[in-house]
C-alpha cells in the first residue's frame, strides 16, 4: 500500500502542486470578489484616482495643466483607471471589477515567475501568503494604485528573470518596468534596477536594449505632458537647486509634517510623550511590519542566512538574488523615510507602501530559501535570536492587541494572610497589593519580558522539540525559521496582527447601492449644472458625468488645505483651494451635495446654513453604503435665490 501511494505521489506530485496553487488563487478570488462588493469607498485613495482619471480620459482636463485637477503622482495612475471608466460604463462597479481582474492576472504572473526560480511547490507559497492576508486582498481589490504596481512589477520580473532572455522578453520586461515608474514615481527604482540587471546578467547588448526600451515610453509620456509634468519632479528636489524649475513648484507644498506641532520633534520627552514623532513612527513601523509580516521576516532572515557565492546553484541565481535583495531594500528604505518621517503622510501610509513591493520580497524568499546556509556559526544563532526577539517585541508593542492587559485583568481569588477571602480581584491589582508595584509599571515591564520570553526562549524550545520529534534531518535554525514564517502566515488573517486597512465592510452590495444613488442624483441634477460636493465616496460623481465641477476640489473634497499665505489665483493655477475659494464656489454652485455624516453633525455648518435660509434642501437620497445608515445619505442642497449672499 505504501509503495502504491509512493508511486502515485511520484507520478502526480507536480499536478498536486499546481492544484494547491490553484486552490490558493480560488481562495484569493473568492475573498476579493466579496470585498469588491462590500467594502466602503475611501476618499482620495480610491475614488480620487478614478474620478480624476475619468476627468482626464474624457478630455475635460489635461494632466498637470494649469487650472485643472492637482495630480500628485505620475499620469498612468490616473489615466489607466480613467480610460477603463470611459470605455465601459462609469461607476464603482467598473472600477472594482477591473481591479479584481488584474489582481488575478498578477497572481498568475507571480506563480509563473516563482515556478521558474523555485519549482511548482515553492510557487504555491506566495499564492497562499497572498490568499491568507485580508489586508492585502482588501488593498488590491479597491481602486488603489498598489494593484497597478503589483501587476506591472510582477510581469516585469517575469520577463526579466531568466538565465537567457530573448529580445522580445527584454523589451516587455523594460516596458512593464517603465509602466510601473510612470504610474508611481516612488517605483522608479524598479526601472533602474531592471536595466542594471540586464547589463549584469545578460551583457552589454541586452542592457542597451533594456535601456532604450524603458527610456522610449518614459520620454514619450514626458513629451506629451511637457513641461507641466515637471511639477511632479520639482517637488522632490531641494528648493532653488535648479532655478528654472521653480515656476513649476507647488506653492507652500503641504505635508503632514508641516501640520504637526513642532514640539513633538524635540528629543526632550520622546520616551514620555505618546504623540512624539519617535513614538508615532515606531508604532506605524511595527503596524506596517505586522500587516506585511511574511515578506519582511523572510527577507531579513534571508539576509541573515545569505549563502556564500559558491553555494548558490548558479551564477544566475546569485545575481538574481542580489538584484531582488537590492531592489527590495532600496524600496523599503525609501518608503520608510517617506512615511515614518511624516514627509508624505502622517505615518499610517507605511503599511500600504510596503504593499507596492511585497511581491519582490516573496520572490527573493522563493529564490534563496533552498540556498540558505546549511551550517551556521554560533554567532548567527545569537543574531537570529536577537532578531526574532526584537521582532516579537516590536510587533506586540505596535499592535492594538495587548495580551499583557488580558493577563493582568484575569480575575483571581482575593487573599489575605494566605487565606482565601470572598470575591475576586484582577491579577494586576492583586500583584500591586502584594508587592507594591503599580499595575501600569507591571504592564510596561511585562510588555518587554513577554516578547523576550516568546522570541528568545519559547520559539527556540518549541523548535528544538520539533527537530527531535519530527524534523530530524533539518538543522535547528531551519526549524526555527520555518516555524517563524509559518506563524507569520497563520497570524496574517488575525484581526490584531493582520486584519484590515481600516475600511468598513458592509453586509449589503456597495456596487448596487452606489448605482441606485448615483442614478437618482443624475435624475435630480440637470446636465451642465455646477456642483460642489462634500461626500466620502466621489464614485457617485461618475454616475452624473455631464455636470461641471470645481477641479481643485479633487485634491480633497472633505478637508481642503488652508494655504493662507498664497493668493487664490496661484492656488487655482496649481489645482489647490482654501476657505475663500470654498465660499466662492458654494455661492456659484447650482447644487451642493453633502453627506449625511457631515450634515447631521451637531457642529454642522451645512445644517446651520439651511436653518439660516442660506441653503435649501431639495432632496435626500437613500444610503449609498447601507451599513453606514443615515451617515451615507446624500443631502442635495441649492442656494436660496432670495438670500442676500447669492
């Protein structure tokens, strides 16, 4: 019987590997399909790209042109979703079915390139890592630019990585790399490293073909939108370094850092002030690691166990490993600096930024795992222990989940003089009463010692026993790293260690409710009307495409930026706005769309304007996101013609 099973396994093991991967794709597809129908829409991160892209694709405005929408990324991040809207029926459904489709295409590309460097069984690992991480699926299911980058970089790597590359493969690899760079400027390192890899691995001729293949589309895109596209580049250059570029610099370019009280940057109270930049950056860093745990852990374990050059299967594998490692670390450091220094966003972007290049980390792990050092020096064991302990410590301190508080809140019997008393008392209070250590100090110390015990003692002990009982042929470090990576995968669906990216998941069909409300608004608002809006989901604007909007509002319609020192004409030129322009547009608007959450708020300016007679309610829609109830209704307001302010 055993012999028959062995024969069947030898015959069908490769088929079994493909089936396992296919099941992973199916799990991903099932979850993604649910998400695209139930996740609420995110202002700016989703609908901001799509609505601005639709305005550009339909020819109402030109990318980077003066007095048009403000574009804070490369043109393809807007034009691709915009043209999808133009070609198909505009609406949230079109946007999300598109992301669902390219998500599946990205997974297929990831499997193919993983199979080419690691075999069919190892190729199943990145598929299942993706399929078990709800935060990743959520991000790749919405209309974020991460999904476009995942598609372009995955297929760029598919055509790049190989011992021999045909000319058409070099051209396609370079084209996909260029598309990634022209979608997000932060992905331009992909262009550089792909070209460099072709020179190094395949020689001068292949390198020159790659260089020409990336430069042609990049130059063409810049030529079409020249010179206004310089607005994108000058933002990242020091002021006055190239004086001729200064007219293209956005005035008083806003950043989260400029809005933060400067006292939190002082080193005086960094360890006592929870709002200090160091505290916030640390929490954001570890939250980002939690959500992207497997690739980050895997890459740094790979770095720790990096094989000697002679131990790589071939020169090709070594060079590819260096290429993927250098690319991943470069992108990691760039995005960590941008997010954690509050330069581009207020810390929270880091977890999403890592999702731009998780696929690169996964491929590095698949490539290198079979070549990890077979025997390691004791000092590497020490480094591995320190590394794992710090990781566990950081993850526990960065998460909203506090296991220490759960432990100290356990009710235990009351005692006095070694005798039980009636009732119970929390364990933390019990210890405080007995040894005089406050519960706050106790929890602070346990938050340090608990990870120390878990990472420095518990994991090695469990690994040692697993080696003795099951994995006799593996080295101890191999069992430890395998256990840690398995835990990373298993924790990713957990709401505390993986969870979501702070969107709301409804029980009802978001696509259907958006369409119902959008079409109702289309019946209420005549063509050519000027519309001012303060609603969370700009997707509703896609259903009423024949209206006129104030393009600067696409910078952000819910919290405009207060450029007090800049004149309104300059703001309009760069696609920005302020309080003065807001009041001007309200007076000019034929219709004002206000979300229920903004209207019913006790301090609502909109309710006050209606009660004062300045504005009039002409319609209230049903909720475009049923799970948000009254908050997601749209109040349709108009200016009162009898009002003196009109």
